[in-house]
């Protein structure tokens, strides 16, 4: 019973989603600040926030501590759908490739391809929750008469479907999938490389601290690579239809208009909260997954020391 295969595949999927959801409880405020900053100054309008600190202080002053956790239900649903699907797809492809290689694990290129594929599929499944998350976190920045006023993620889903049609739940799925593929590709390559180089220094041994530092380096690379697609996703999913016309035609239209009206570096607006969310969320997710695994071994399988 000492093998990791003792945990059923379905349970592993649940632990993956559960780990992501637990980590979200800690980083949700950073997600909210990032989304608000990406929408600040949109289409040449006056910027609402000077920087990350100003955004956080303004939100706390105007909306209180509860305000920085706006959209938490949507963030949890996103993890339950996106992370669980991504992990499930990745593990199934991993097992298939390993069998085809007569038990040998996939090589680096295959892992990169598997990560991109799993991330893309997971992102498509998680897009409805993503749409709700973007709208709920963006609501507080608007005048009261312009707010959508969703009371929770399921209220948001119900209203979006009844007021705008079910296809709106997948609005912006293209940049959402593209972002997920970029994130997974960048994370896989940079995380493993950072871990390898840090071990060579002799100052790092296998453990949480090594994982944390590697994740923060990986987060920097991933943030730089993925933010243009992330801001396109955020603005497409939050846009309103005015006089029968959408504010943006597609993700590329968002990027062109953003660069033209706000400058090239506006594509990295919200960089700081995005970066400080990405690394810790990855570390916390895996810490929680490991704890869930230990709990399962000890209390379900009766095996100690796993």
C-alpha cells in the first residue's frame, strides 16, 4: 500500500481541484486587484488607480475587507472546473504516453505538449466560471446604477444565460485557452529549469523553500509571457453590448486598441498582483494537495508516513 497508485485516479482529481480552491482563499484579493487594474483606464478613460497599493487601499476604503473577496465563489468554481479538468486530462495523457513508452516517463517535449493540451482543455471547461469571476470582481469599480449586482456565482450564471444567452458563458474562450496554454508551457519549462539551477548552487535542498523560490521565478517568466492574453481575456469577458455592438470584436482588437490608446506597456497592467498571485498560488496548491494525500493515506488507507 506504499505506492502512490493506492489513491484512486478520481480522488486525485478531486484533490487537485480541492488544493486549487484552498489556495484561492489566500490569493483571491490579488486576483480582484489585478482585474480592476486591467480595466482601469480602459479605452482611454481616466485611470482609477495609480498602482497596486493605491488600488488595494481604495478598494478597502470604499468596499471594506469583504470587498477584496468579491467574486470568491466564482474563483472557487473556476478552480473546481479548470484545475480538476486540467489535472485529470494531464494525468490521463501522462499514463497513456508512459504505457506507449513501455513504462518510461514522457520526455521534456512531451510534457510540454501535454501541459499545453491539458491547460487548453481545462481553460475551455472553466471559461463560464472565469466570465463570472471577471464580472463580479469588476463590478465594484462602477457607479451603483451601472453595476450588474450579481449576488453569487450561480446567480451570475443564471442571469447571464437568461439576459444574454448561454453562449455568453463562453465569451472570450479563445484568449482564455491561449493564456492557459502559454501559462502551462512557460511554467513547466521555467519551473523545472529554476529548480535544477538552484539545486546546483548547493544552497537549496528538496523541500517547500526550493519549491517556493522556483515557483516565484517561474511566476515571473509566466507573468511576462501571458499578461497580454490575460488582459485581452479580462476585457472581452467584462465588455458590454452598447446599441447592439460589442466594445471589442475579439482579443486581437483588445490588444490593438489597448496599445493605441494606452501605450504598449499597458498590456502588462496589473503586473504586480498577477505575479504575486501566480507563484504563491502554485506553491499553496501543491502544499494542500500533499496534505490531502497524507490525510487519505492515514485515515482511509491506514498507511503512515506517506
